[in-house]
């Protein structure tokens, strides 16, 4: 059974701070609320909301917005080397990271301070500072909206890719993630390959870092580089980093000698989207309350009262401009509602 509210403002529950309404809104607090009968009574379509940190609202949201607030973190089993931890989908991601660090369980410390909920983490296979969440996911439990059964799939069945998974593809729109089981290590292998982490540890004279030191470094770097959504509305990286063929990359290099790149499996090359956007002069662009962040061109921002449609339109202009110059079609990472 759900308690339905009409015309609920979503302004405070989307990190872009866009002022739009949900025509119908309700909260999911317990799994027991999920019955075929209760769900069928909700005006459709159903939009599942976590922390609202990866969406752009472009108008009033019709149907029903269901906010996932399922809570709980528990240990399922442990061995001398590792521990299986199940976290409910509505848990705040960073709280789970802090819980793992508090127990000295490694694996997700590089993903500190990523906004949003645990349930959204597998959907785009959240990643940062050289780590993707797929490396620690054991199993995902979800409610199948087609046959109203609770099901689970293991990591191998999730088709995880760069900011991608089965939840954005075959299963899209047909599920509510209920919980995620993580396999964390009692003998953490630190991941310091991402240059900025080592530099931050060096800055503090830390020679033998712990997982807590790594998380603190990531937190400091993030705070210094990224806009705080509580101050300036944003949804993190608006676009994915494009992955292009080696031939295309070589062609671009003849004209743009300094183009940065990172090798990707399958003889492909990842080019930082932020660099491409910056080359086209968009960094720091502002028109009214919409703009491109002055320190990170990958982040579109709302300085106050920008509408979602305006931000979407700006993203379209950026896509066209990058395509014209580099023949690369940027894809949006943020989900457009
Ligand atoms: P929402 O925005 O609420 O939802 C995103 C999508 O997932 C929607 O389509 C929604 O319908 C669906 N969804 C959410 N929960 C469920 C559920 N339980 N069941 C079914 N569908 C669901 N991302 C990274 O990968 N790496 C980063 O480093 C990173 N940094 C960021 C920094 C900032 C400042 C911000 C604002 C965002 C950043 N992001 C980053 C993006 C964002 O934090 C992640 O995508 C996060 O996982 C979104 O979680 P959420 O709960 O807010 O999802
Ligand atoms: P950055 O360190 O300035 O690097 C720019 C880009 O180059 C990143 O997007 C990153 O790709 C790539 N890169 C840098 N060093 C790399 C390495 N050693 N190996 C492979 N790729 C490398 O990026 P930033 O904007 O400050 O972000 C830092 C990290 O936080 C990145 O991992 C980024 O993905 C993550 N982040 C994500 C979001 C989001 O909303 N998705 C928002 C903020 C930060 P990758 O993105 O593939 O790592």
C-alpha cells in the first residue's frame, strides 16, 4: 500500500535543483509494499527515484514518482579474506562507503563521496578514480515489474560496461532494485594508479596509506574540483567519455597533437569528453542560470532557476559543436526525465 501525494515539488530531490513537480509521488519504505495490486493502483508510468543525482527533469513528471527509501545494511557471510554485505537500495552510497571503511573492508574506498543511493550504483556501474563498482558487486536483487516477482542476478549476468549495465539495456524500465550484495575484502589491495590520488597522499606525507587515507584523498580531490550540488545545481558528468577507434584517434591526433587519451580493451581509445568540450570554448560558459562549470567542462550547472529544458538544449548545442569539430558524438550520461 502506498500513500500517494499529488503535485509534489521535486526541487529538493534532484541535485540539478530544477523546479518541477511529480504529478503523483509516493515513498517505498518497505519491500512488503510491493504487491501487484498496490502497484497497479499507481497511475503509470512509474518513475523510480533514488537520490536524484543522475537525472535532469525537463517538465512535470507524469504517472507516479516512487522514491526508494529502503534501508538496512547487513553482513550475510564472511571468510578470513572477504565479507558479503547486503545493502538496501535506498541507503546513501557514501554511508555504505563509510561503513566499509569503518570495518576496514576494502573495495569501494575510491568511490567515496559519489552522491546517490546504493540501488542506483549498479545501473550505470558507477566509477571514479580507477575503480568501477562492478568489481565488488556479487548480486543484485530486484522486483520485476512485468511478472511481479522478486528476482536476483549475479554480477556476471549484469553485463557491466563503462557506465552501463543490463539495467540500462534489456531490463530498462522493468524493475525496482531492492538491494545489492557486495563482496568486500578483508585484505584490501589499494588502487592508487589514478595519478591525483598519489599526489594527494604525497601532499600529506602519507607513505603507507590505509583505505581510509585513500578515501580521504578522493574526498579532498572531489571537494576541490567538483561543484557541491547544495550550492550549484549539477548532476556530475553530463556526458560519458567517448570511446573511439584507434584509427579515428590517429586522425584526430594529426590535427590536435595534445589530445589526451587512455587505452581501452578491444584496441579502442577513451578520450576525456571534458577536454573536447573545453577545446570548443564551452568551459565557464554561462547564459542566464544555465552554464558549463568553470573548472570542469563535463559538468553542466544550474546557477539558480534554470529550467531542465534549457539545460537539455545547452547539452544539444555542446553535442553538435563537438561533433562538428571532432566527428565524435557525445552521449549523455544523465537520464533525461
Ligand atoms: P537517481 O538520479 O535518482 O536515478 C538515476 C537513474 O536510476 C534513474 O533512471 C532512476 O529511475 C534509476 N534508479 C535509481 N534507483 C533505482 C532503483 N532502486 N531501482 C530502479 N531504478 C532506479 N557517477 C559516477 O559514476 N561516478 C562519479 O564519480 C560521480 N560523481 C558525481 C558527482 C556529483 C557532484 C553528482 C551530482 C553526480 C555524480 N555521479 C557520479 C552521478 C550519480 O551520483 C550516480 O549516477 C548515482 O549512482 C545516481 O544515484 P541516484 O540514487 O541519485 O540515482
Ligand atoms: P580527471 O581526473 O580530470 O580526468 C579526466 C578524464 O580522464 C576522466 O574522465 C577519466 O576517465 C580519464 N582519466 C584520467 N586519469 C585516468 C587514468 N589513470 N586511467 C584512465 N582514465 C583516466 O577527471 P575528473 O573529472 O576530476 O573526475 C575524476 C574521477 O571521478 C573520474 O574517474 C570520473 O569518472 C569521476 N567522476 C565522475 C562523475 C560522474 O558524474 N560520472 C562526476 C565527477 C567525477 P574516467 O571518467 O573513465 O575515470
